[in-house]
């Protein structure tokens, strides 16, 4: 449970209602855990666009076309009170497009640039993300707004996403793999001054311990999971009522096609895993070059 960000006198929220957490794969489970810790009375469900995983190497055009349709199909099926896009890539690209097709609050995920800029002592922050998030104008705007006087060194890694998924499946991975995945961040110009690293992909907190252990020196790793949980509670409609205890997961591919994902979902408290039958599953675009 990622509860290390909670204060010692923490009191869980009594909020009730149904929350649907969405990602392309397993990364959003870190956000679901944060929401569960903050609002244990909520009915929390999970959804993954497993037919289009990973998002980080897909074209902007394909994702912009796909995300609203997938979100609408999922919410028509689940009927949540709040839809949480627990994915930096999706949020920084198509948050407004998803909000336009849904009539419920939509909570997005953005890199924790602001808190990192407040934490750094050296004036240099690292940002680990997917290639899509690194190149996105939204990320540049965040840096301009909240870290204008801070040097931000960025690295986009699909390999780290795959390592996080493999770790969640229970694979035994060498620590050298994590060292290699994050090394370009510290080897880039200015990387030797980094003291704070933004985990700008919800997959990456799954392997926080491995990143800490394989970093070339002690640094702080920050993510936006706790902030997403607080915002989810904040936007929950006041008239929301308890509707079940949660624990269902919906995929855009058959659970039989992704047995490892279904297994991990059950391990994280989502025992009922099924495919949402009316979600678009065709692959509409080849990955972009990294």
C-alpha cells in the first residue's frame, strides 16, 4: 500500500460512490491503491486498454481518436461517479477530449513537476516518463508554469514501463536492468546535479524501490498518486451513494489474451476481470518511432 505519503494523524475520508480508474495496463493500480487508502468506503473499479498497450509508443493521432471512444464505452458499462485517467500519456494528450464525451467528473494525471520544483535543493530536477509525455506540449507548459527557474532533465523510457509490468507479474529482474533504464537521465547534461526525480508515468511507482536501489546516488522520487486521490475525493458528487464494494476490472482485450494482467489485477483486489464488450479493440495506428 503506498501510504507513506499520508500524515501520521491521517483520517480516511467517509466518501461513498463508484470510481473507475483507467490506464493502458497495470500502472494505474498505483493510483487505485492511493484512492483506496484515502477513501476506503468507495467502490473502486479498474479498467485497462490492454488491446492498445503501451500508450507511450503510440502516435498522438491514434490516441486522440481512441481515448474518448474507449472512455465512453467503459463508463457506459460501469456507470461510475468519477472517471480517473491514471495515465500521464493519456492525460497530457486527450484529457479535454475525454471530458467532452462524459457527463461525470474526470480526474487526470499530470507529472508532479510543481512539488519536485519545491523539493529540489540543487535546482535540478529529473523527469522520468514515456517518450510521449516527454515530447508533449502539456509537459513543457507545466515546466514553464511551475519550474521556470529550475533545470529539468527529461528521459522517456518504454523499457522502464515493460520492467514495471514484468515486476508486477512477479518476474525476478536484475537490478542492473533498472540501472540501465534510468541511467540516461543521470548521464544527460545536467544529470549530475539531479536530486529529485519526477516519476511521470503511473507504472514507475511500482518499481520505486528498484529505482532507489539502482540510482547512482541518493535522490528523492516523487509522483502524483496522492494528489490524484485527493482530487478524486474532492470532485465526487455530494449525492453519490454506496453502490457495491468495488473490485471489478474491465479490459479492452479478453482476459484470456492477457492472463498475466488478469492475475495481477486479482492480486491487487480486482477479482472479477472481464472484457468490456463494446470497447473498440482494433489497432488503428502503428507505433511512432522512438
